[in-house]
C-alpha cells in the first residue's frame, strides 16, 4: 500500500517540472504548438529573460526542450515529436549554434 501512495505521488513529477521549472517561465502549451519556429522563439525568450536559470540561456532552453521530448516518451505522437525535433534545429539557429 505504501508503494502505491509513493508511486502516485511521483508519477507525474515530469509534468510538475515542466509546469513549475525554477529556471524558465514557459508559455502555456508551448510544447503542443505546431510551429517549430514559434516554439523555439518562445523558449529563447523565456531563457533570455529568466533571472533564475543556472546555465547560459541556450543551454537552459535546449535542456527544457530535450527534457520534455524525453519525458513525453511514447505518449508523444510522431507528428509532434517531429515538430519538437525541428524546434531544436530552430533554437540552434536562433542562438547561432549551427
């Protein structure tokens, strides 16, 4: 019984991290958008204006995007995963990283 309570409490930890990140204040639903450039621009803005991040803005933005892709796992449909992978490319361009 204790394991069920513990599992329930930790089951949605990644959603909580995405929602309540100490590093970035994200726009609502940013990872559900269909435009990779818009996703990248939003992440860049959030990272650039954040006063709480511990890493450089590019790293914070990319880390949040990769974290979301990894944590969504098999619940992320192929189309949205492709859009988010394109957003990584767009984010690199915005920061002059490739």
